[in-house]
């Protein structure tokens, strides 16, 4: 009887633990949402719609894409931050997630307090372009012209605090130039006004800009980052031309709410890494000027920490001091 009593007590203690493990191991048992905090047709939306069927195939459940645009992504990001951390709400977002932190009172989330990074899924080559009428052929000539006319040349952005804006602010900081900031509601109107010669310059993703560069309607100043883009290897980096300090990338990443079970985080991360082996995914992304990455949570977390520190410093330099105080490290 003593043996039976001990066995029953042991089973009672063990059962909740094993049941919890079994529950985690069977995730997902119902539909999973991929929240995209931008409109349909954006790079984030494209990535999410390419990931959804692959995740469905692996896990045997439906993965749906929900677009929650607004406030440079802050609305959808904040919604995921408040979601139940059960693995059924996943965020697919751009690096506006960290640049948004530089704007006072715009965001209600903290990257490391409210989210678990899963993977930096893809990177977007970014090029600095000028309109056809501006009398410059390279970035050195642009810097010289801008310094001779402080505040007279303009650059377009997708809104204060977005990647277009802060990348341009960083460029001004490292080159000692001063441009007039003209905000828009997205990248498409930036390109349209560049083509119409209403603004002088902008940082834009390479894919949509490349046809205009190749036709001579826009002039490329150079791409940001360490290396040239494989889709336009003839365009030099800004660093090659002597503009140091723009060693950054625009990325698309995957996150879940903080507190999501470690087993789900690990499983999703493993899936993102495995997608690296799918050549058709790479080809579909490459055709849209995106490069798949699929790195680990640790690697992604390190990159996030580095970028947040950089944008915090820049926010203070350009006067967004309150916004800089919102930016948190790891």
C-alpha cells in the first residue's frame, strides 16, 4: 500500500508537467495569425504570404496573413505586443520596428520587453537616388552641392521616424550636410515625386528604383551596407565612395509576444533556418529585390541591440531627445 500511495503521489505531481509538455509539443492546434503592420503589397506582406504556405505545410494548420497598417507600423506592432503569448500571433515586420522608437509618444512597445525575436528573415538592398535634374553624378558631388546650399536640397521619407527618414538623417550626420525633410505616406509617392523632380533625393529599396536607374530617370548615389547588391552589382556602396557610417541594412523580421513558450520559439526559429534550403523561396524573394536570411534568435537579438543603440544616439543628435529616451537596449 505504501508503494501504491507513493506511486499515485508521484503520478499526480508528474501529470501536470507532462501534460504541459504535450500541449506545447502539439502546437499549433488551430489557425495562426501572421500580423503585418503595413498594407497589402508591401515587402512585409510579400514575405508573410510566402512564409504562410510553408508554415502550413510543416505544421499542418492554417496560417493567415492579417494586415494592420498605420503609424509607420506602430499600430500593428503594438497589437501583437498585447496579444496572448501562446504562439498563435506572429509579427512579420520591417526595421521600422526599431526606428519608430526614436519618435516621441508614437510607440507603446519595447522591443526586448514585449517581444521574443525569432529571426531576421530577409534584407532589402537600399539605394540613395537623386532626381534627373540635380547636377550630380555621384555622392561626392552631391555632398559638395549640399554643403554649398545648406537646407535647400530636399529628401523624401515615408514618415518621421521611419527607415527612410532616419537613414537620411544618419547620412546627413556622417557627411555634415543639411537637407530639407519632406515626409510622405509611403515609398511609392516618394518615387513619383523624385521622377517629377519635386524632391531631390531619397533612400529607397533597390527593387522598385532599379528600372528608373537603368532608364536614366533617376541617378544612383550608391547602396548602403557592407557589400554591393547581387541584383545590381554595378552600383557601388556609399562606403566604397568614402561615406562611412552607414553600415546597416533594412530588414524584415519575425517576432512573437514576450512569454511565448520556449518550445514554440525554438520550433519557429528552426523552421526559419530550414527555409534557407528552399531555392524557390530564394528566387521569389530575389525577384522582388529581397534576400532571405533566416538567422537565429541570438543573432537577430544582437543585431537589434546594435541598431537600437545607433538610432538612440542619432535621435539625440537630431533633437528627438524624448524619443531617444524611449529606446531601450537588451
